[in-house]
């Protein structure tokens, strides 16, 4: 099961991805539904915090909106390229609950402190990082933990393959504090689509899929078989030998010197989805929130582009359904990973201790490093 299922999936996605060029990927990213951006922004609701979000418009401007709980809805919005600093005043708003402004930092990732007249405040940033050469690059910041803290923005990133990054993309990431990349792809995937060399950024490869290359006949696979395959794959990812890559992830996080760490695979959704889930769970983010983040990898525009490119090969509705599913994610797929952990280890805490190898001191250090 291990060798055929996991390796097969890798080649299946590589087949579909190779049909589109990097330019097509960039076009998908640029047209990626700003309509669904509300799902990809921060929304914090803690005591003495504004409920606020920021999302990008079709024109590339930034739209801020917030609740009306502070007196007269007066807010001041500050921006900085560091989430740890309030930075410069961007705009003062004397009435209303929203405003649209130009991006103050097109060459580096901006973070925004929104402060109400009554002293309430929050930090927001865009969930999706808009790069020309990726379609699924996201920030794991802004999520609330069970004890009322929030994951820091700008420290934990997840993405699809980086082969299409432009010079401007690379400069943007360097300016945004990225210093470590963990690539989960196989040797075959790396050979076909190598990451670009980014000066000042360490790139570590530790494949989740430890087996050799086999094939999965997606043209003769039905939805029942696909679901069974993906659920089994997700369960195997959180066990040896595949989990070794996630042990590497946590060691990199513990050794990071307040810099950003990026994990990625080919699509940034399955192998990276499990890695991202483990990170968020280790920090105390609730399971429902973790599943919601996982589902943000569903990109209707990207999926349709892939379907259009593969149209000559897809002869039946069943084939189209299978390919559509492979290009996205289903909540029950990640749930299979989470159930595997809970059923075999009793709790996430036991899993992180017994399988990932994190001590209580390690867990506390991670929270000190990555939570506000």
C-alpha cells in the first residue's frame, strides 16, 4: 500500500501540472477569485480586539473592514514590514467601517495594526501571498488558539512548487524575512521542477513520499477508489516512514532565529496540508480551524484551468470528477490523518511526544516563538 499509493499520487499530480506552463500558473494566481478572498484573510475576535480583515481587490488595492464596536467607528491603521512593529500611519478613519487604499508596500509583505478610538486593536494581513509564480502560497498567521493567543503573521508559510517564481517574487520573499524552505517533493519532482536558488535562504529537501515511482491510472479510477486512496495516503503520512519529514519540519522551526519558514510540495495541499495541520495543532489551534485552513487550497479558477488543459484526455464525466478532486482537497482527507492520530495515540499531545519527538519544553518554546 505504502509504495504504490503515495508515489502514484505524486506522479498523478505531476502529470496534470506539467500540462500547464508556469505562465499559466501565474495567470491562475492573478485571476484567483478575489470573490473568495474573504475566506483567506485574518478575522480575530478576542477581548479588547477589533474584528477586522484586509483583502485585495481586483485592482490590487487593499480593502480594510472592521466592526463598529469602537466609539464613532474611528480607527487608525498603521503598517510595517514587520508584524512586531506598529510602523507608520497609513490612514485615519473618522467614520464608517471600511476603507480601500493603495498597497503601501509592493516590494515586501505588509502587516497592519488597526487601533480603535476606544483602545481596541488587532493585527491583520492577507492570508494569501500574491506572487506571480505560485497559486497556493499562504501565511498561517492570525489563527486563534484555544487559550486565546494568536499565531504570529509572517513566520509560518505554506506553498505549492516554487519553480515559477519570478525575480520580483524572489526579491519579495527575501525582503519579507524568508530564510528557510523545506521541500517535501521526491527526487523525480525536484529534477523536473527544481526550486530556484534564493540567496540567503536555506533549502532543505526531505520527501514525505519515501518510496520509488509507480503509476496510478487516473483514467480508470472512480471516485470511490480515489477517496479510499487519498484517505489511506493521509493516514500513512502521519506514521513512519513518511512522518520523518515532519520531524525535520519541527526541528527547523525550533532552530529558526525569528525568521520565516516555508514548507511546500507540488500543489501545496496534501503533503504540505498535513505539515501545516501539525504545526497549527502543536501551537494549540483548534481542529476545526485547522480543517478550515486546509480547505483554502480549493481554488476553483486553478482547477478549471487544469480541466481545460486536460480536456482532450478526459472522455467521461467520471474522469473529470476524479481529476477535479485530485486538483483540490476534501475535508475528510485531512480528517483521516487527524483520526489516525487520535485513534492510535489518544491525543495530539501524546502524538507530538511519542511520534514527532517534541518534549514539553519544545512545545512551550514553539509557542513562545510563534504565538503572540
